[in-house]
C-alpha cells in the first residue's frame, strides 16, 4: 500500500502528529521523551481538572493545571510547548476524579 501512513491509535507519528490519550487518577505518561520535539499542544478534553508534570510523576494539585472542558464550544485548558519554552522530556498527567479522562493534542 504505497503512500499509506501507518499510525498507532492514540500516539503521534511522523505522518500524523496528533494524539488522544487517556489520563487516569494515577500518574500517566502522555508524551514520551522526544529529543526531536519542536513544539507540542496539550488540551484537556474532559470534565475534570488535569495536572501536567514535566519530567516527573504527576500529582494532583502540583504542576501545570489544565482547566476542564465546560461545553462543546470550550475545549478546556491547554499547555503549549514552543521554541521559547522548549521541553523534550516526558510529560505526565493526572486527575483527581474517577475513571479515565482525555487529553488531545499535537506533537511536532
């Protein structure tokens, strides 16, 4: 199948840098360390506050908070990595609710 991109569901690839990740009530790695990372955008697409940790285990109430999604027209809080704040290490997330919540984004 020439020209067909191969993609692992939920994981960014060279052909499709977007991702969807489940976040648990325990620290969950949402982006692996990537020395080639130029930028990334992570958006909370759930109804619960999510906390991000750069290079560490995520903990509720610590790190970078992403506000919950309030309705279909408001996707929730986001965190962006750019040239100005370039970070290439692992990024983990956690929430204080129950069940799995979702973050979406893109990594380039």
